[in-house]
C-alpha cells in the first residue's frame, strides 16, 4: 500500500473552489500541496456509479491518469432518512441544471412532507488514485437532523439545513474551522491520514 510523503503534490479532482480551500487547509500541516483539476484544466468525468466510493474512484482515476500525479477525489452527499437516503449521490443534481442549492434544500423540505423523522447524515468518500491505477478509499459520516428554514451564512451545499448531533447550530452557522473538526469530510480525512499518508 503506497503512502503520500510530506512534500508531495496531489491533484484534487474537483472544480469546486470551496472544496479546494477546505482540503488545502486540512493538508497544510502535512506539507502536502493541493492543486485543483480546474487549475490543470482537466475535464470532469461523468459520475455513473450509484455509490459515493464508486463516483470518487471514477474522478480520482481520471485525474491521476490525465495529470501523472496522485489524485484525490471526494464524493459526498446529504442522506435523509425519511427520503430513503436521498438525495445521496444525486445531492448536487437536486439543485437542477444550475446546481442551485436553495432549490435543492427546498426540494428536500417539500419531499419530506409531514414526517416526524428528521434524521439525516452527510457522507464523504475519499479515493486516492495513483497514476499506475492503484486506488485506496475511506468513508466518513456525520449524523444529525434536518431543520427548516435554512440557517447560517457559512459553508456550502446543504449545510444550512443540517444540525450535527450534539449541536444546536447548523453547519452553516459554525465558523469553518469548527465545522472542519466534526464534518463527514473531516472524519474521512482522519481515516485517510492514518491509512494513506506517511507519519
């Protein structure tokens, strides 16, 4: 099992500037430089799998093959228990053609109807792909409740309608550094650092 060494450079297989900022902050203390797929003008492959790990693997392998560098991809989503785990891998698509997250959050609220089950979780799968095709994957989960109406100005995606267990604030009401300590991505990254990065 290969591991990333301090001083490594990796490609983040994402065109999302929010994710790039989050991953760059999280990797800074490991001395690993993160560059985005957008910076390298890499195309975004079609996500055709029905699992988070499957879609992360597609993206990571495509970026590693195109760049010749190790590539990290995440696939994450919002899973609502009352909606049988939806929107799940289709979380971004629920925002319609413009990926408008206000539209997506409204759809979640509408489809939940009058349920009294507000349980939800954010799930993140991380896949590291090497240029030779080898891959390693980890999954992190953060459980909590949905709320309505949306609250808070920070974060992105479904953060304004999610309160993690043990908290009264939504992810979007927390400063980024606090959210980063408990988020699904933080949990996945903790596993990733243990399994994929040299100490």
